[in-house]
C-alpha cells in the first residue's frame, strides 16, 4: 500500500513538472497558454477513455502543433564558418554528398564516387562575414 502511495505521489509530481514545462514552452513560443488546452490527465479520464476519445485527442493535439508551427521564430540562419573542412582556407565549394565546405583543391582530394561525394555547388560566404 505504501509503495502505491509513493508511485502515485511521484506520478503527480512528474505530471505537475511536465505541465509547468509545457506552459513555459508555450510562453517562449509566444502562444497564450490559456488558449491552449494543456492539462494534466487525471486517473478517471485515463481509465474511462476509449479508442475514439484517444484518437480525437491525438488529432486535436496534432492540429494545435500545426497551428504553432505557423508561428515564425527569429533564429540565426547559419552558424557555419566559411572555411575548408580540411585546410581551413576560404571555402569555395560545398560537397552535395556530405554538405561540407571545401576549397577547390581539398574537394578534389575528398571527391569519391562511391559515397555520393562527386558533385559540388559553388559556395559564397554569408554577407557581412568578416575574416
């Protein structure tokens, strides 16, 4: 009996912590947490939920996530440095197989037909990058 009480208490604390994290995440995304149904499931709904209700809940959650994905978050576009992966000279090409940056000479050494690293595209460093 004592073990069940401990497990129940742990689950309640975990659910509360999860709920707090979800609320903070929604706040960071800029979505009003009161408009989104983030709830802690209680034992009664877990026991009485049938397949239809579960499917409906999953669909509703997917719809909410799709609505949230439409919100644009300003994230820095690229943290990659415009240098050759091998010799650290200025990169001039990007390998289409592995997506790494190389100078022309190192790409020719790196080039391998077997693993898809035989094609490249020209690369120019981002505007405003200072060497």
